[in-house]
């Protein structure tokens, strides 16, 4: 998908998320979804991305799968450059700090996400890069 198509799709998902208090249908039916607010690494402009997450305790984990594409998603580069982010979860907006997770935690969390959503195993198989896992913790 080209960038304009992805942006339009993300805008529609974000709109549905907000209208339904964090619940989204279609391919996201039953998934845990949040809206990640990052600051552009180069532009400094705020960006919003709807993302699937896995919660363990108070930590929310994100996956830079980009559907198995060969490069990391833009939001990943943004939060590495600017780790203080905000997320919308349900009707709550929470300031958080991001950190890239290293092994063995990375593999454990990614495997837990695969158990919940097998398509994440397909993403892993489609790419030669290591898909990053990002932990979000309250600031």
C-alpha cells in the first residue's frame, strides 16, 4: 500500500476507534487497539497511528511488524527519536515512555502475541529483519 492509502486507512480506523470508545471492527474485531501519538523524528509534527498492542501488567507492548515489510514502520523511528509519547486506550489518554525491548524479553513478548494473533507469525516469516517490540510504560 502506498503512503496516502495507509494514511487514509489509519484515519478511518482512528475515527472509528474514537466514535466507539476504543472498539474497532473489521480486521480488528476482538483485537486490543490503541492510538499512538508520536512526534516526527525529522519533522517534529505529531503523528497518530492505530496499533495492536499486548498488555502485560501496566506495560503495553507494540510490534513494529509493518505487515512483514523489509523496513521498520515510520512510527518506530519517531518513538526511538522521541520516546515520550501519548496513547489513547479506550477513552483514556495516557502519557507514556517507550523503550525498545531486547532479548529474551523481546522474543517472549513476540511469541505471546503470535499465540494471540497468528498473523504475527506470518509477518515474522515474511521478513529478514528482526521485528522490534516496544514497551510503553506510564510516565
